[in-house]
C-alpha cells in the first residue's frame, strides 16, 4: 500500500495551516519537511516532536537496544540518548524563539545516526563488540557536526551490519515483516524510518549500504557523489569507496538533509577531483503534468541475464512508464564499462585491512562472517595491484562520464536490487561475507566504484528503483526523483496499518 502522491508543498502547507492532519495525528508520523513547517509556524515545538519520537521508539522498537536483536523485535537502535535529545530539543526551541525565520530549516528535527558516525562524548562501536562502548569519541564527525550546528536533535545511534561489512544487518527486523532482512549495512536507519521512530537518519554506502536497506524497507536515500560529504570522523569500511548520505521516507526530505550535510563544501580525495559545491537542491516537485519534459532517462543492459524477481521487473516497468508519462524521453543503451570483481576486492579489502589490522588480536570477538571478511582482507597488501585497480576504476568512471555526455543522458534508471528481501538470520555466519554473485550488491556496487550520485526511492515497500547521474549532478538528479515520487509513485504506508488485523 502506498500513500496518495502529493507534492511536498501541499503536504507541508496542509500541516502548517491546520496543525496536525488526521493522517499525522501523532507528530512521530511527520516527515522532515512537514515537521519543519510546523516548527516554523509555532504549531509544534521541538520538545513535543522529540517526545513523540521517543514514545514511538518505546512502542515499536521491541524493547531496549540489543546487540543481537530478537526474532520478535525491530531493534533498530544500537544506543538511545533520551536525555541528550530532550536537552537539544529545548535548545532548538530557544533558538527558534530568538532567531525566528532565520533559524535553519533542520533546527529541532530529530534524527538517528548510523553507529559509525562519531559524536563527541558518546561511544561509537560499529555495532561490534570489537570496539569498547566505554571509549567515547573526542570529536564529532564532520557530517554530524554540520547537522548539529543546524540544530538537529540526536535520538541515538542506529544499528549497522557489523563494521558496515554486509548487506543484511541481521540483528534488526524488517518493520514490514520481522522475519525478513532490513538490508544493510544501514539497516537500523532504514528500519527506524519505516517504523516511524524518526523522520530522518544517516547511513553510509560502500557497495550499496544506503540503497539496499532503502529497497528492503520502502524508504529513500541519496548516495552523493564520492567526496561530496567528508568522511572525517566516520568509522571506515573502505575510505576510497565510502559515501556518507541521508535517509528519510520522502526523497525531498533526503534532499533537505543532503543540503545540510553538504554545507561547508566537499572533501578533497586522492582519487578524483572534489565535486563543485551544491548551490541548492529542490525540496518540492515541479508543477504541471509533464515535469520531466526535456529529461532523457536511459535503461541499460546491466540487468540482462540477472535472475530478477517478477515483482522487481514490474516495479521497473511501472517506474519507466511513469517517467514517460511525466514527459521524459526513454532510451535504451548498452553500458560502456563495468568493473572486474577482482578489482573491487583489491580496492575494498586493501582499504579494509588498512583499518582492521589494528584489531588483529581481537579476531575472536568479531561475528563469524566479519572475522572471515577481515581474515580475507589481511591478504590484500600489494600496493601495485591496489594502485592498478584504482587506475582502472578511474578509467571506467571516465568512460561513464563520456557516455552520459555523448548520449545526452541525464539519468540512468534501474532496480536497486534484483531480488526481494529474504529470510533474516544467517548473514553473520561464515560463508556469507558477500562478493561476486551476491545479488544484494550486483547492481549497486558499480556506482560506488564510479563515485556517481544515486537517488534511491521505493515503488513498493519491498521494491526500489535507483536513479543515477554523472558526478556532481545531485541537484538535477534530486529534482527528477522528487517529481517522480510526488507526482506518481508516492511513499509506502505505515507498516502497522499493513499488518493490522
């Protein structure tokens, strides 16, 4: 079931004109932009919104945060910080009272951050026993510091697949069906969003870790251009592939978070030149029946030969027809380049070992699949092979950039996953470390290798599509994604309504 499509403007104006609508009788059901409008109008306080989210967490998480989860629990959170959240909410209300309309858009909005993002004075453990929860971060990660300075309210750290090294996050239950995976590695963030415990969350993406849980739980994410958001202060998986990014239920809410995270400029990386700063991103759909007129959307042969679930094929067809109806020109073109899986392994595992070698004496504490993953990484120490793989990666990225330009393509459209979310449970067993042939990363990993931005949005609660643009083109990409979602696809309903008798 999907909520009826409506523009962000209409949703926020309805909320601001009459207080909370019947659709959002509980403030915890509000999205980022809906809540921001009510906060700005004075019809809702940050304290009220935060208390509503804390109540919702208490109602729906399935008990206190747990390292291993339980079959009957969502368990989206690694740790909660209710006292800090209340304190930050009070400060946000005071800031709005003193700054008025000059208050940042995100001031007072609650958020969950993946348990990789350092928050000064709090633990960060990557949902692992390898890191001691008693060790507190000295400084904020850059991405969180930017949002903190804009007045966002931290509810807690959300679970990740241990050290972000997998696509299932098995300690977290999918809010739509607890026996299914929530996806990973940002599974806790996706589950917290889908279950309406928070309007906003942060994740990260190395081979698909923002987009996989988005597709599994029916929420949205933006994987920015590599380097768009600095990774300083975020526990790494593979720094040359890692992409911090926002997650929310509507893609327009992700856009607002992206703007906040990107404020201050991009990072300088050794791999590629940093993208130009974003002047602005859209927060609402364009009006009219053909908002995509002039946009060229490409379908490629990347899905040919894949074992694709029938529901995924139908979702892609629906999205394609929607784009065409909204005015886009649809073209079919062969892909110009794809990476060799051995090259992905050379890049990924060399980066992994550079960080994890410090924990060589703690191998027995990792979960079995992650221990296996780190053991494999220990063999990747050949600098020449690593640099050659990075060189081929850069050449392939250039081929894709040229392909976009020569064919006049604005966006590539494809499924996020070729499969539906499957049974939760074995993701931390040995033999489940992922890699070539893993359907969870079969389509997603290319866009980390090229560093290109991706907007991921749902067609249904368990089928997602991805829209890809050239490096640095987040602004037109986001506008296209908002147009599609708000004019046609909508967002999945609350899982509780689906599961109600």
